C-alpha cells in the first residue's frame, strides 16, 4: 500500500476521543453481581475520523483532518493526540462538547462502554478547510452522523473533489448521503441493509448473498457512486459496480476478540490505495488484508502500542504459543522458498517431525533481492507466505526484512532451528543465538538435484530452445 506523494490525503468527518480504561477484574462487587475492576491505566487515542486519519499517517501518508472540534478539555486532549500521530487538524467550531467513548476493559475484552458529549451546531468551514478538500490527492469521508457532512459548503467541495480525485465515503445511518461521483462507498452489512431499505433498493424476496448483491447494486445506482463495497467482517467484502455478479474478496483467517476500529482501518487503507493509483478492486483487496491484520494485532485497543513489526500469521503464532505453554517443542526453519519444490517440502516435513509445531521464517522480497539479485524473487512474499501457510506441516509463517532471521528468531525463541543445506563440519550462523535460550540448531540435507536456481536455469534454457 503506497502513501500518496505530493498532496495530502484529506479526511473529512467526525473526530472523537476514545479512552480505554484498563484493569484487572478478579472479584465481584458484594452488593451486586458485577465485576470489580482495579483500574491500572487509561489509554486515550483519536477515534472516529481521527482514528482513520491517524492510521493513514502511520502508513506514511501526509494527512489533513477536517473536523469540528469543541473548545473544551477533551477537545484539546484530542487535538494533542492527533498532532502526536502526525495528523494536521483543520478544525471547525463545534457548539457542543467533545464526544468521548470510554471502554472499560480487562483481559483484552470490553465489559461496558460509557459515551458522553453533547451534540451541537457545527460552524461554517473555513477557506483553509475547503481548499484542503479540493486540493487533496484523495479524500476519505468518515461520517459518524454529527452534521459535518451535511454542511452545504462541505458537500460542494466534496462533489468538486469527486470529479478529480478518488473519494472514499464511509457512511453512517445518521449521516448525510454520499455526494455523486464518489469512487467507493464502504457500508458494513447492517448499514447496507438500512440504506437499501430507505432508498427502495432492497428485495426482501431474496436471501443471503443474492440479497446483499442486489442491495449493493441498488446503492450504486441510488448514490450515483462508481462502486459500493459492503464489508462482511471475517468474511471479507463484496464489491459492486452495479453489476449482477459482484466481486467477493475473502479475508485472511485471523483470531480477533476486538474488531473495534476495523471499519476505519478498512476505509483508510482503501483511500490510500486509490490515492497511490490502485484500481478499485485492488484497493478493496488491500483494505481487506490490512483490516484483517489490524484486528489480529488487537484492533484500536493496540493503536498506542505502535505499528506491528511482525508480518506473520497471528492466528498461527497464537497456536504456537499455546503449544509452547503446554510444554511442546517449537521448531523453526527459514529460507526464500521462491518457487516451492520437492526439496523445500522434504525439509519442511522433516523439520516438523522434530517437534510439535513449525514456524517458517520467510525472507521478504527486499531480502531476497539482496541475496539473489535484482531478478529475484519470482514469486512475491505474500504469495510465498500463502502457499507455505497452506502446507499441512506449517503452523505459522513469519516474514523478515533482514538478510538473516536473527531478529525474528530472537522474538520467536524456538527450541529447534532447522537449516537445509550442506553445513557438514561447520557451525550454523544462528547457533550462538539459539544457545542464549537453550535452543538447538540442526542441519537437514537438501533433496539431491532440487533447487530453485536450477529450476529457473532449466526453464530459461528450454525457453531459449523453443524459440
């Protein structure tokens, strides 16, 4: 996902203050059957349009947020959080008080949510706000139904922007209708049903995917949008340009307890992809992947911890940790695995036989190029990781950018590190590291006559002969 260069991504919408009140709950209240939370800390972050902008800024984009912010203590706290996240705020006056959502949480789960903040009139947009919208590389409308997107001057600026740059509209049932010409509207399944019912774009005689497809196509027509994508949570997304046979983009299978913020992550990723030149289908595919990784990493609750550095399969890694906790043996192996062949499979099977689970440490595309030359890899890291993860002996795949897997091994701390190749009589480079935690490195010989380099050479030779 490429961040736009030259002009900023402009997010227009309702910024909120989100606060997670985190603690431990080990007993019940004596006068009511409710848990008692021993509060350890409060974790504030931007919410709503603020979270969407902060996530885009974390991806490396220059971000301008146009939002109505109240002049109160919570509003000033929100502005400071946005500035710390690298988001430039262009604030409109707000006559109410700052909306705050406080989630009371323990052990990674929410016990309840406390909402506060009074709605109030939104002031007229400044010249700076309108110019930001009309000169953006792309616009993301993050509507939480608080009146900003109903402003006539704002709507005129958004309509003008939609004629020149991609506009992604994340709608809300209480919010305004998308302006004509929007590149992509991103309701979730429940929202799509509400909107379709209001706009006479629903057919109750249909069921399941057929009904959802008809709703999405009807919304494309009613909103005069280029496309509508209906987000489906763990099932991915449906993308319609108004056709009878829409595209369905499946989501990676991840374990997630807290989907909070997934819609903001999806919309910001789609907007950045479109700003970077992706076509709509490519942008939705990227957004599905990014949103899945976001919830696997803990969702909005993990925002303050910073971006994840692990490109691995979180569900698989969680399974590895459960095996380790139960006293099992964790085995790891690594390599480029560019064009998976019988030699690779033999090494993977033999490695898995040495323990109770197997993690494959995979060289990233940049790492392979440094090791093998500019013409490699032939297969992208995402595709290589997906093929490896589909193999029965493999429990998880972790991608690393360095030339050696030292850092990923230090994090994983396997009991056994397996290297394929001819290292007879020599110590593996990773052996001293494994000894730091009592791990053991071993060598498995390659299957004779199988190598990616040999396959590439043979293919090139046969291709030349055929000409």
